C-alpha cells in the first residue's frame, strides 16, 4: 500500500499546474520521505510547495522530511515544450541517482542541467529519399550563427542513421575539435511510447547514448534531438 501511495502522490504532483516533473524519495519502509519537484520558471513556487504538502496530509501519508522545488529555465535552450520535457526527465534521473537533499528548499535546478542550456537550437530538418538513397540536411544555430550538416546513405525506414549523421556533421561544424563516430540509431517502443535512441562515440570511448520521445511529432525531429542529447554534454564542455 505504501508503494501505491507514493505512485499516486507522484502522479498527483505532476498534475499541479506548472509542475514538469517529480521524484519522491522514500524511507526504508517505502513511505514518502522527500519530494523533489521540477517546475516551469515563473510558476508560483511557494504555492506549489503548499499544494504538495496539502496533498500529502490529505492522503493520510506521514509528514515529509523535505519538499524541494527546482525551477527549470524557460529561456534559451528550454524554450520549447519538448526541451522542457526533456529537461524534466533528465532532472528526475539525476534526482534518483543523487538521492535525498539534506539542505533546505532551493530555487535552482541541479547543476548538471546547465549542459542543456548549451544545446544548439534546431532550426530545420530536411529528409529526402529516392528509390535507393536518403539525404538529410540539419540546420542548427541561432540568429548569430547557423551551421548546416549534410549526410546521405542507403534508404532505410525513417532515415534515422542519415539524420543522425547529418546532425553530427552540423555539430562538427560548430566545434572542429570534436570527432563524432555514429555507432547506431534505432526507433524503439517502450511502455506504449515511441522513442529514438542514438549511440555516439565522441573522440574516444566510451560511447554516449541519446534518447528522445517522438511524442506524436515527426520521427525525423526526434532523431535529431536524440543525437543532440547524445553529444550535448561534450558540446557544453567545449563551449
């Protein structure tokens, strides 16, 4: 019953207006100990904190040790809904890996999310195919700088490998000190959702895995986002 209580609470918190993601850390007996919620910048943080506390007490659960609410910046690299969703997913993963926070409530997102701010904005994706071959163009950049990556290859469903290679070509034009070796790209289905996975080696092993949910949009754009997800931290380190 404790596990079901935690799951229900997490679902309820994610339905609060302004909340993008949530992780509940538990006591050894499985009861909630700490909530880490990730919200859109500009949301009413204090009101969200109180709503979370009200839901805990209203659900008959034991008092929480801490409620932490982090803002995810809605500017720059977080401007679109997909970027915000991806930022929230990454924040949840890092929260589970990091464990409980012993200090008070913080308004700042985890430091590792800073890497997402350096992700080059996606401007255009073009995929064309003939009977035997696919060609892709991927444009990255902003109003001050734009680069276009290109790739071609044997025609395959969704052109994932060609799209990923074109994205890496664009990234190489942004930073000529990095060498990108595409190991593979695939479309998978898990828990009723489609996602693109891309495996890339940057300069040397080990490889890094990038992922992006399709979310009903073009698979081609998900392929580009997954590729950027795989190389984003290296781009940020060398920014």
